[in-house]
C-alpha cells in the first residue's frame, strides 16, 4: 500500500470509530453478535506445514546458487571439474609420450641406417624428417 491508500484507510477507520459511538444499542448488539458468529466460523490455525519445492535455475536466477551447499552438493560441483582436469592432463601426457616415441623412432632409424653424409645435407631429407616428426 502506498501512503495515499494508508491515509484513506486511517480516515475511514477514524470516521467509523466516531460514528460507532452514536449507534443505537440494538445495532451495537447485533454487530457484536455478528462479529462473534464470524469469529466462530473462522478457520482454525493448522500446525501442519506444506513442503513447496523451489525451482532451481528455472526462472529465478541465482536461487540455486544462493542456497547453502551441503558437503554432498559441494562434491557434486567439484567432482566433474576434477574429472575434466585429470582428463586434460592425461591427454597432454599421452600426446607428449607419443611425440617422444615418434622422435625416438626417427633417431633410431637415422642412427641405424648406413646413410652417406650427403643425405643429411639434402633439403628433401630434412623436409622428410620435419614432416615425420610432427
């Protein structure tokens, strides 16, 4: 409610309170009986609580991220990151080992062959070694 509505409500309440003093006794008694009847039919407060699930990341931005995290939900967030990091490290190590093995194979082939010295100076042979090493 804004201040205009509150002022109007206060004025109405004040006017009703002033005019209530001028009502006849029979009207006051009928109003009191009606009030008692209305209060007796009122719903009783129930101690039962209803569980209302909240949407997570389905319209309310940040409601999932603002909730306190339990250790299980923290692990659920951290475990995929750890798996991805280990996977990337494993792929890197595998590629490095493959490259080392390829270079060792080239070195072994060059050292075990009987090549003339002119072959090492040949640009085509250098290009072959460069393409083979990549």
